[in-house]
C-alpha cells in the first residue's frame, strides 16, 4: 500500500467510521507499533496494551487527521509516542531520557515505513524527471542525487547562478504538476 492509500483510509475512518479501513490500518501498523514500543524498552505485555490503546485513540480521533499536515504513519506514530509517555507519567515512572529516545525513534520508524514505498516513489520520480527538459532534469539530478549546491552546479555546467536557480524553480513547478497527476 502507498502512503496516499493509508492517508485515505485514515480519512475514511474519521469521516465514516470505516471498519474495513480501520482493520487494514491495524493490520499494517500494529506490528510496527509493537516493535516501536519494544525497542523503547517497554515490556511485551505493556507493548500489547499500548498498541490497543493507541488504536482506540486513533478510532476516537481519526476525524482530527489532516492529510495536508502529515502522513498517516507520522500521525499514528505520534499518537503512539504520546500514549507511552502518558502511560509512563501515570505510573510515575517517566524518565526524561525516554523523550530523547522517542524523538529519534519516531524519525527512524517513519523512515522505516517510508522504505516500503521508497522504490515506488523513486520509480515515479525517475519517470517524472524523464519528462522534464534535459537542462532542467540535469540540474535536479545533480542537486538531489549528487547533493551538489546551486553554486557547484553553476560552476560545473558553466552557467550563471541565476540560470541554475531559475531552471530549478521551473523544474520543481513541472515536477509538482507531473507528480500530482500521477497521484490523482
């Protein structure tokens, strides 16, 4: 499933209390959340409870989800993080270093979820780049695949810096349009 599909399922749960969509979200995210909790040092029984509590919270608050602000996975893992912190605080066993752990793990787990979609995204971006004019595609490729700065690109291609920036801006506009058509 794609990130967009998860976003749509979460919106459907929020708007329509869509049980099949909720079940699909549970089937996908529950094992990831349990792993997330276990990596943080939560015992297995508490991890199971936290997964259940997290999904109860997702069911109750899905109407608040805005796909324009965050991916479904980010929203779900944020709820998970907050559930664990709330549990630890209520048990008066909260350790402040756990906040640092969750801040770094939240990024890691989000990246882990994104890895599932990375090859699909790379394929779409490659196809979109192929539709750009060659001079724009070259600049975008250098900037993102070679991590070259605008100044480095200008120097390497013997172009004025303003030209590089203009081509980059035009390329982003076209890429945005191409990729939005692919998503639609």
